[in-house]
C-alpha cells in the first residue's frame, strides 16, 4: 500500500510540474504600445515658483487645442493652447492676451505624466504635468 501511495504521489508531482512548465512556455501576447492622447485635464507645477497650471486639452489626429489658467502668479490669468502630440514628445504654443507667446515642450514618461520646459521669452521653467 505504501508503494502505491508513493507512485500516486510521484505521478501527481510530475503532473503539477508539467503543467507549470507548460504555462511558462505558453505564448505571451506582445506588449501594448503606449501612445496616449493629450485629451483631458492636466495639472502642472514646478518647485521653483508658487504657481500652478490647470489645462483642459483635446486631441484629434495628433493636433492639440485647449485652454487653461495659471494660479498664484499675478492672479489667475487664462490662456489658450495649440500644438501637437507626436508620441512620446509634445510641443505646445501658449497664447495669453497682453503677453508674448510662450511654448511648452515635453515628453511622456508614462501615460499620465509629461515632463518638460515651459519656455517664456525671458526664462525657461521645468514643469511636470499630471493627468487628472
């Protein structure tokens, strides 16, 4: 009886190992290509200035448009945005009434984070945008 129990146990272990090895050798689906859209609400900030940016963007076939506000910097001035999303890089032009045009160039570091530079005529500020 002990011999039969050992044989059954041995067969059970072999079966388990064979099944787990089969799972490891199975065909895995290819990884998904990350190509996020800019459509949505974005929040931007930097550590060197006490201001924040809130932007609502829409994207259609890589063309981006939208609007936003900057708070903590001479009130809460509004601005308009146009640009392109050629993943992983984005390039935006920012238009604010009464001020020179500005730009933002950034790179997606994940589907919901963009790291880049807010380029003003007098300076460049590192800004990280996070999708809200």
